C-alpha cells in the first residue's frame, strides 16, 4: 500500500522557536495533503488542506500565519509552527491523497509528529 | 460536526469477533462509509470502505444496512493488536475532499 512518512517523529523545542515538520509520500504522487492536529484523548482535527503548487486552505480558527504550509512538490508538504508556545504542543498528523479519477476518497496517513514546546 | 454516531467504547475477548456499530442516518446517496483505526500514538490506518454493498478485505468486513443508515465493522478474530480507536466516517468522495473524524469507538481486546 501507499506509504506516507513524517519527519521528525518527535520534537522538543523552546517556546518562541519555529519547528518544521515534513510529510512525504514515498511511493505515489499526492495532489493533496492534509494536516491534522490531535490533542490528548481527542479526535483528529483538520487544520488545513494543501494542494501542490498553490496556497493552503485553512480551517476556521487555524492561524495561517502561525502554521505555515508549503506543498512544493507532489511528494512533499511541510508544516512550520512559527513562534511555538506550550499550547501548540500536540500530535501533528499529515495525510496524502492520490491522483486519479476515483470516486471515493482515498487518503493515506503518516505516523504523526509529537511536538512538545517547553 | 461528524455525520456519524458510534459508541464511545467496547470490549472484546481475544479470538472472538468484534462488531463495531455506526449510525449514519443522514447519509446521502453518493456518500461512502469509511472505517479507519488509530492505535495509540500512531497515525490513522485505513481499514475498509463501502457504498451500498457489503465489503470484505484481509482486515475486516463491512456490513451496510439496506437503507444505508447504519453499518457494522466486523473484525472476525480480534487480537490484542486490534486494540485501537475505530473511526466511522461518511464522505462523498472525489479528490481534494477532507475527512471529518468524530470521536470514534475505543475497542479494547482483552486476553
């Protein structure tokens, strides 16, 4: 099956610093990638939808200037948490959607990145 | 808001079948039913999806009622590694479409 990787798998940073998380589709081209955030004991919440070569679409309540998303190629999307604060500590998960004329929504998820801001 | 309703938790004995229900009474004709699961501290894993007919793959079976207002995911022989949160999602498919995750069902498989 299709594989999506994330790097790093976990990161600890100081408050005020920026952190970049990479999401790669390893064996397929992803026209669309999605970024989710998950707080402890809660479900996944979609943050933004990213299409290759265009600006990301952010969900309501997600600050686009704080969570910078770049989808520069069909296999790579990055999420940068700028000026991170402790409340940004969370589990960040990406997913990738393949090209094709499928009528159903096929997404493949990465393993997640645990961000801890001190 | 999620379009599905699932019990918050269920228990199952190892080796027995796990039957996870999902209500989606407002499902539209072009919406698929998807099941994903999430093992603790991992990304979600796709299990199965269906539109109208029952489906089976190497992981599970999906039984969709004739009126499509509910479905059941069946893990035929649950193992301890099947302990996870199971999410039932309805979606109209196509590209560039986001999945909305509800709270899911925490399935605990007991030895």
